[in-house]
C-alpha cells in the first residue's frame, strides 16, 4: 500500500523524509512534499522521520484523508524529485508546535 | 614540498578518491552521497562476497519482494561511470585498512553488523538453539549459511525477540511452501520447509506490547497468514500507568498502531488454525535437554520505572515449556576488524559522527564509517541512507585534511592483480544475476540464487568465455 504525505506537511516541509527515502520518491513543491506511489517501495522509513507525522501508509488513512492518495499520485508528477534535505519553510516550527509535536 | 601545480582536491584533474567497504545499503548510499556532492569523485566499492547488496539480498525476507526492488537504485549507483565494484575482496584478509588509507583520500567502512547478540543463559549451546540471523541467512542463500541444518521435525518453536527479524522468522516458518515457492527463497530452504512439522510457535519477548520494536507493517502481516493465527493473552494487553502514558505519546505513533493491531488479534476467537503465540513480558532464563533442546524455562517480567524509561524486572514466576527449536533474535552486533578502533560494549566501530576515533578520542586519519557498524543495528534500509549522507558530509568537511596525493583505483587494481585475486566486477555480478534469473525461470521462481562462492565465480567464468 503506497505511502502518502497528508495535511501536516503544508507550510512545514521539514524534508527529513527525503534523506531516509531509499528510492528518491519524494517530489517537492514550494509548499510541501508528495510521494510518487509508483516509485515508493513501502518501506516506511519516512514515517518516523517526519517531525509532524504527516506521512501515513494508505491502509492507515482515516476516511476523511483518503483524497491524499490521489493528490500525491497527481502532484508528484508535477514537481521535481528532491533527495537531499532542505531547510524547513519559514514558520515550520510554529506550525509544528501548533500541531502538538 | 608543496605542490602548487595540482588542482584542488575534488575538482577535475584531482578527483577525490574514496573506498567504500561493504556493498549493503549503507555502502551504496555512501557512494551515492559522494556522487551527489558537487565534487569530482572516484568511488570504489569493496565487497567480501562476489555478490552485492548485503542485507537487501541476505536479510530482507524473500516474500518482501517490493522492498528488495531497492536494488534497482543500487544498480544505478554501481553503473555510474565514477564507480567501480570490487567483489570477492575481503578487508583484513586480502587488503588491510592501512593499505586502503594509503591508497585513498578517504575510506568509509560500511560493513554492517555481521554478528549477533547472545542470550547468555544456560543451555544456549544445545543443539536446536540458533541465531535468527543464521536462519535468515540460510533461507536467503547466504554462502556462509547454506550448509546449516535446522531441525524442522520439531513441533514447538520458540523465537526470542521483539523486532522485525523475529517476525520474519515466524512468518517464514508459518507460510506454506506454496506461498513461498515463487519467491527467491533458496531451494534448500524450500525443500526443508516442505517437510516442516512445526505446529506451534511462541514469539517471546521481555517487554510489553507498547515497547515492542516491531514495525506495524510487519506485525499486521502476521494477521494475514493462511494457516496460522496470532494468539495473545488478553492479560498482556492490560497496561500499567507508564505504558498507558507511552501509548498516548504522540511521538510513539508506531506503538499505538501496534497496540491496536494486537487488540484486534486478541479479539478474534480461535479458529482452528495453528497458533502463533505472541508472549509478552517473558524472558527465557535457561534452556534444557540432553544434547539437544527439549524445554525452555521462562520467567515472567514486570515493567518498572517511568514512561519511556521502563525496564523489565524478573518476578520470580517461572514456567517450563517444551520446545525443540529456538531462534534468538535479540539484536545483531558488529564484529571487530583488525586495526580499526572498536567499541566492544556497543559492537560498533568507535566514531564521532562517522569519523573513526580511538578510545581517547584521537582521530584515525582518513577513516570514516556509516550504517549499522557506525551506530548499531537499528533502523531500516532508508535509515542507513540518512546515516551515510551524514558521514559523507563529515568527510567532505574534512577535505583540507585529506589533500595528500593518493593513487586510488589504479593502486588497488595493481595490488589485487599481483595477488592474483579473482576480483568480481559489476559486469561479472550482472552475469551471476542472469544465471540466477534463468535458473529461477526454469523453476517458476523470481530467481534461484547461487549459494556458494565457487558457483558464483564459475558463473562469471562461463560468461567471460561466452564473450571471448
């Protein structure tokens, strides 16, 4: 089951996930990250790496999160692969504490 | 004398020459990190076996094919024109660490954790008591393990450990041969498993369901076995206050998920499938039998301490359970190599952020380490990518200290040639792989691995003759 990046990544984009990805399946927009489901090998290494718990294996998605499967598949095609860590977005730490992590 | 004519290290005309020892994930990701730096580099990957990929080939279970597909990434790295693969070359036997640091600007040791942690209890030397990693190596066709024998005529098996390796062992023991037949599991393992009489498995660990290290993904898979049912004593799911606190810690999402899965297992009535008991808060204290294992004495544990710092303490309550086969899976452990500072307590190369240091903190010039031999056997394939990226960043920071000229690949090739070492190139590996794929096709399997070094070398000879 593919892994997907959900809401919490918005305005954070910590990118700790991309260094742990063994197959370079993360694509980054200016706002957030997406996983290419055709490249992801479902290893789950990225899940504990995300400081804001944005990454979920699709089998664990809540019903109201299901749309992220399609969004990741679609948006990953639009943005370039990033496989090295970047600085988080401005305000990421504030959003992180807002999210309770 | 200063050489003012030489270009800066890491630029065209003066490439940074690095040897990476080990071709598992951490080795390949160290190579990748060097390739992705903006430097001009020359990277040589040195591997003890003829075949690459370390624990992806010999550790990842054969029924986890998708995970194994990461080898496509490694192949891409190996095929980069700046990389050369030297298979069948053993550090410490065919070449010393000292020689490598004379030949290369930097050396990254990424040899993984090739030993295992013992239980250190009475009876551990009995026949029928094994390291899980030997069993894993056996079913994955590791040349060191191909001739091992596991007595699968035993009916009750104990697996000690609370991590993914322990689960892998349980799953391979409990899947039917038909479920495994199409994978790249070694033929000798498939034959032995076909005659298995195992009908009861106990997965035993000293800690509770909230502390177990399984990833949810692996745990969940135990609920999907055709012929086996995971069984849990509901009492084990009654948590103390500290465990409840851990369960509600937002940073321990895996524990919460595991607990939900375990609750689901516990709620299912027994349905006649064979039982795979998940026994928490128990630890083996002695093993008994005549010359071979007959029984395991287990002692009930109780968790004490604050949340996140709980330790399992013996309660004195003991039970003796018959068991004819036991696999210990309480951790892998790095092995010391000659000339390299080693922390025997942790089973890792002494290092500070990947820079190798001795016991007094003195740098070992040019020597770096990454992966499990650097930080211990935790984390999965991708965790090692982040680890190797960090180590290579330290190496690149040190560039001014690494400037002295080094002959690199030419010197290694020449030296191994003089020794008449049979070096396996990456092209040779691809011909070994082709043989394995062809043999697999005949047997309707993904691949049939060659399980001895001599067979592997013979496969490259055949390919060379065909090309000549």
